[in-house]
């Protein structure tokens, strides 16, 4: 990944020059070292020290980059359809049903187009699919925990089909998803990594939801999970290129100047906070459709929708269930930009598990080793899968080194870290598989240690805090230090100085 990394060398490895930005090809020196070394790479870049000045108003991670404060994500008007006295422009705008309605290209959640759009998307879990030549097996557990309770809340019979004869339409106002966080990924701006430079021209903005079982939500006792499923959905939007990347950074950085309420307990409707008002003012142009009529479904800036869940697996005992991450994109009819549907696509940078240890993957790792070590690689299209899976517990190493004589430990780690299941599993010790976790109604979403490091800095160029992790491949003796929030904040600092080219290479999965 594209983070601050410390490698404690236990073996002799080819090292990169220290400090600043260096030539990506300057990897020839070797040394046997036991002290801690900071590895800095070229344009494709892990940084050790941030060379860009701190803004006058400090970057507040919780107000500008990952916003989870309950006064915001439980805003009494924006996160509900029922807030009495709420202004029309606020009511329900941060609900899952509303955002999916706009993604469908219409404005009312009661529109049959929006209902059909949602039904088609959900139905992808109930059928086997073949994506890029790889089987994506159905996850039929979605029916009992998500679809049937939602059908029943919509006045339908459980078991009713979502599509075709006898289908019963879901009520999008009762969509069983709870807002968890807003995530500013302006740090993606200016990145040409992963073969997706156009998509990352201005960066992305993301909205994270947790899925709920409405049956359990209604009958939950105070000490249980209160209907919370081990499932999240991330709606990921391209920042419109009508504003240059540094302007988006400046615009969103303004949130750091606005105080959050002292208490995280939301007020009753129609009360709204100054911060929520400012956040909506800045993001309406991203989340709404229509700004650019040349984009799908009346101008949606949707880039992709990612899901991360274990709750839809009913094929195994609880301890043996398999996590699965999927990616979905808008696919339009030939020649037109309306009627586009969310379809399962290949998952960025991630092969199917069936390719682990194969000759084809080994060849790729050898051929692209230099790019992988600098997190600037783009996985070959023929290697990409659509269902990124991981075991429930720690399990065996998902992406082990197929040829330690030819592939460095750093390349193995970098490749695995770039995959959905590697990043959400062993490589960052995120055994919960969530970097932003589902939450109960009265709680704030938790962050994985990988995303929770502080960006505080006594020196201004290095963070005070680092997350030290051993390489899960214990044969390498490598140790890595991460501070992903610091990396993102450094990219904001870069953009605020007007520098358009990325200083680090982002992964961008969360």
C-alpha cells in the first residue's frame, strides 16, 4: 500500500534510498540491517516525511477525512424520512434509499425505476454468475437476513421474488442500512496508479452504510446485536472534474474549521448542526445526479459500489463462514446513458482465490515485481476476479509467496496488501475484516487499527504514532509500520499547495 512503512530488516534485502522522493528505479543497493529503516519510494510512493507545509488550519481527520460523529451520521433530518418539521432539502438525503434512488436516475424512492434498480442489484446475490471467466457463487443467505425482513416491512410476503412474475416491490424508505461514515478520498487525486488515472483525476468521496436485519431490529434485546449484520456497503463517487483536485481539497478542508457538537448524541428533529449543514452544502454536488448530463442515469457520479460481508453465507457453520467482498458498477444499454443498472464487476487489484499459487500469478508477480514493491502496479485484466473471499478467523495466509527465490517478501506483501481480501485480512491484522465497522444505533462506528492511527505530529513532517505489524509471512522477518491517516493527510497538504501530481500511490479500497 502507499503508507508510511518501516521495515525492520531481519535478512539481507534490496533496499530503496532513504528520505524524500527518489528515483523509482534506484533499488540496487543491498545491506544487512537490524535497525529500523524508513523506506521512501519514488512517484509511486510510500512517504517517510511529508514535505508539504501544514495548512494554517490543521487537518482534523474526524471532520475532514473520515466523518463518524453521531451528530452527523444520525442527523435527525438527513438520515430519516420521518423527521417532523425538517426542511425538504434535508429530509432523508443521507439515507441509503435516497442515494440509490438518485443513482438509478430518478428523484423519488416511490418511482418504480428506483425500486427495480434496487431489486436487480440485490438479486445478483441470489444467482450464480460468471465474471471474467470466474464463477461467482450465489450468497443465498442474503434472503433470510436482509431481503425477506425488508419485504415484510414493505408489506410483502417473505419469500416473494424480487423480479419477474409475483414480484413484490421493496419500500426504499425502509431500506435496512444505517449510515456509518463519510470518507473523503481526495488523496486519490492525481494518481495514475492501477491504470485508472481518469477515474482518480479529482479523487473520490465515499458513503459507508451498515446492513441491518429488520426482524432482529424490531425484537432486539438491549444486550444483543440489535439487528446489526456483519455487512457493509460503500457507495463510491468520483469527485466531479468541474473543480480541480486542489480546489476540492480546499473546499473539503474547510470542514476542519467548523466545530462538531460537544456531545455526540443527536438532537431531535428538526434540529441540525452547523457542521451537517456545511457537509451537505459541500457534497450535494457529488451525491446528487444531474451535474454532468454526460454521465450515466442523468449524471450520476457513482464510480463503484463495494460490499463487504460474511452474513450472506449460509453454506457453513458460524466459525467456518467465508467473508466476501464484491464490486458493482453502473452498466448502461448500448449507446444510451439511461436505464443503467448496477452489475457485479471484477474487483480492483484482486484475483480470485483459485489463482493463489498458480503459474500465471507467479509469472505476473515476477514480471511486475518492481512496480508491486512501489505500489504502482495495475493487475492484469485477465487475472481479476469478482468475489474476493477470506476465512472468518485468522486462517492460512491468503496470498503466500509462490516463488521466494524470485519474488521478494516486500513484493508479496505489497501485492497482498493491494487486494481486497489481503488488505481486509492478514496484511493489516484486520481480523474483523472491517476498516469501518457496522454499529449499533447508539454507538459510533469503530475503526480498524490500520485506519485509527493519529495524524498528530510534533515535528510537522513525521507522525508521532505508527502501527507496527509483523509480516504475516513469518519467513521474511520483516516488520512494517503504517499510518494510513497520515498518508492521506499528507496528500491533502500536497493538494492545498497546488501540486497536482500524487506524492504517494493510493490503494483506495476503503
